[in-house]
């Protein structure tokens, strides 16, 4: 029910670049959400953390927070969009509930939530 399969995750750099260049972005203080409506990638999600955030340990922790926020909200999201979640500096020292709240707020802004 709350699983995140490997087939759902964007991995290829070209796919990330396609979403970055053709998608729309939504921002808050904790993360950036890129959304693309393209049949090739529908239902896929990518997680990113830039080198400005810190060393590999810190970046991996941020990506784990983002994956958990997505995983817990996946069942309420539209499946016809491709999204990329990118962590920002304030997420480095944050707990998972902060990431979940920030993700939920951006999904509302992007109209990705099915209930609304």
C-alpha cells in the first residue's frame, strides 16, 4: 500500500533534465517540486539534493526524507504527472514531519492532490 517500487523512480539524467526544462516548478522554504505532464514518464518520481547541501551523508539523508514524504502521500496524488522533489538547505536539520508538511503544501499548490 505504501510501497515505492524501483520502477516508479526516475534515474536517468536525461529524464531529470526533461522534467527540469519542460516542467513547472513550485517552491517553499524546504523544498522545490518540479511537475511535468508527459506520457513517457507518467507516475514517476525523482529525488534530488544538490552539493550545496553538504557532504554525501547529508544529501542522502535529505533524499531519504523526501522519499518518505512522497511514499506516505503517494496514494492521494495524481498518477498522470511526473514529479521531482529537490531538497533545500532548511531540510538538512529538519525532521520527517517538516518534510511531509512542506511536500503536502506544494502538492496543494500544484493541484496534485486527488481530494481537492
